[in-house]
């Protein structure tokens, strides 16, 4: 099937912003059409920033996708939506601490009441004008996995054409996830693809040995 991307515009202080509404997804693993459309748009079109609309009443499921945006090294704003529903369910979210942990701007919103919309627009312009100041924190995966990522990242950084648009670390993470689309990209574009793919395979075996998974 096909998945459409919708485009819209708004202005803040005479600055025009073009918004592309990507299909809803909980992951960028490229297992579904929606995931591939979202991921390829970010990689190929290089948007100034990503606004991730997060359900405040279901943080664990939603923030997994946030970490994947962070791994792509794109500036991210979290629109913490349905905060009224979260409060009604008895959740109290420390927005300041969450913002510090992720290294991203978080704007509480209540979409159906149009609350937080203007604050979100202002934040979008601010981050888009100074993206270098809003690079998210690194996502840590623990010492053993980080050691494997470091080794793979070093190999991938030598492939200048491959990693010119996307961080080498992101490719390394996807290799450990056995992402078939990324494996094909490396096979097609990396001069040293055989060594990289072989080292990724060895890394996965060591991780499975150490963690039993």
C-alpha cells in the first residue's frame, strides 16, 4: 500500500514554517510502510527538526521512538500531548527532568483544546533557527553494547560517502538490530562492506553470549 505525507504551513514573527505530517508510527525500524516512509523522509529530506507528538499517558511506548530520533542526530521537540488525560490517570510528569535527560525541548499540549499550540510554534522557530544548540543527548546502551558500537562506528566512519548524511553510530546500531535495509545500503555503498557486515555479525554473537539474547 501507499502512505501519504501531508504538508501544511504557519507563520511566527513573519517566519514561515513548512510542516510535513508523517504517518504515525512507534518505531523507525523499517518493518512497515509507515516506518520506512518516516525514516526515509528524515534521512533523505533532512528536515530542520522533528516534532514528536507523544501521548503523555503512555510514555514508555511513545518515548522509544524519541530515542530513535535522537540516534539520527536530528533536533527534536517533544509535544507532550494529552497531559490532561495523564493527570486524570494520576500521572505526574517532571517535564524539566525529562527535558534534561533527553536533551530536547518539551512543550505540554492538549490538542483537542488547542492548548500549548502557540508555545509549540514559538519553540519550533527557535530550534529551527539554532539547530546546533538543540542536538539531543546520546542514548546509552550499557558498556558491553557500547564497546561493540564503538568498534563498528570506527569502521563505518571510514566510509565517508555512506555517513555524510547519517551518523556512523546510527548505522552501527541498525546493524546490531539486523536491519535488512541498512545491511543492503552498506553492501551497495561501502567499499569495505564485507568486513563491516562480518564484524557486525561477530558483535551480535558476543552480545548474545554475554546477555543470552
